[in-house]
C-alpha cells in the first residue's frame, strides 16, 4: 500500500514539474505586440495567424487595453476562416461581456451573417446546389438575429443589408415549401401539396414563389373537384399575375403540372422512391 502511495505521489510531482516546465517554455509577448501582429495579419488576409494572435491576446490579457477590439476582430477573423460556428460563438461572447458596447450592432449583424451562411455558405461556393431543396437549418436563426438588429438598432449601418438578407431568407423559406409541394405532387399526395402551396400564399404573400403556389393551388383544387377553391386561386392569380404562363393566349387557365404519370408497381409500392424516375 505504501508503495502504491509513493508511486502516485511521484507521478503527481513529475506531472506538475512537466507542466511548470512547459509553461516556462511559452513566451508571453506584450499585449500591443499581439494586437499589432493580429491587425497586420488581418490586413494581409492571413486570418489563421490573426486568429492565433487574438486568441493569445484574450488568454493573457483578458481585461487589457485591446480586449474589446480583439473580441470584435476575432468574430471577423473566424468568419473569414469559414469557422462560422466559431464566429457566432465569439459574437455571443462579445455581447455577453460587453452589454453596453457601442459595437453591439456589429456583433448582432455578424452573428446573423454566420447563421445565414452556415447551411449553404461553403457548399454553395464549390458545388451547384438547389438552395430551396435544403433543410432551412440556421436560416430562421439568422432571420431572428437580423430582426433583433433592426428592432434594437434601426439606424445601424448594417441595417440595410440585414433587411435585404431577411427578405432573402423569407424567399428561401417560401421556395422550400414549394419544393415540398412538388415532391408531394410527384408522389400524388395532392392534399399535402395543396397545404404546402396554401401555406406559401398565406405566409409569404410578397414572395416571388406566390405565383407558382397559386398555380399549384388551382391545379390541386381542380383535381380534387373543389371548384370554389380552384376558382378563387385562379382569380387571385389573374389579379396579381395577369401575364402568368398558366394563362393561354385567350386568357384561359391552362396547366399541366399535375399530369399523371403511368407508374409501375415498383414505383407504387416504394412510394415513388424507385422506378419510373
């Protein structure tokens, strides 16, 4: 038993000695040196080096002269490094530590921007993707961040861009609903498709997706022999989109979006996942 105790004590002393030695090997630079190095790296586009210096500045001088600006720079450096979750976390930390800062609007804007790009930012740069087909993920969070920015800081220099991004998020959500409606039509789930199209019309009335949603509404209502619903959808379409492609040269509503396919048995039993694609 005594041998075991001695061995544990010896191990602890060695670990402490090693830790102390490693700490002595770290050269802590002056606060201004870390800050100047970070700014120089950011100006040259070397955001990895900038982030390293900013992290060191926060670690060794958390309440120093450059602490607040370093926290702001870290939000931006991580964003430029495509560390969007890290950028958002840095923005949250800044707002928590500096609730009265005059730069809160910037932190809110950057948090929204990080959320806005989390789902599609990196992939869209390198791959052709259908944004409407993707899960909205962080888009709603971005919308909330930008909305908070506009409510709290309506005169912020970041407000106009935030407003435009909120419109883009709204349009994406409408397109996502349309994508779901088309999916249900392909599976011949027409009630579900009708519900999705109606949701677009009711919740995103200023979205460009409304025209297509009204066409799908009219088509699905007609297929289900709901004449009043179809008539109302067509009338709304005619009023708001008189030049819609759904109207022929005589102004009559014509649409083949619900043209039934001759589905094989495999297609039916697999709910359209296989066969006749």
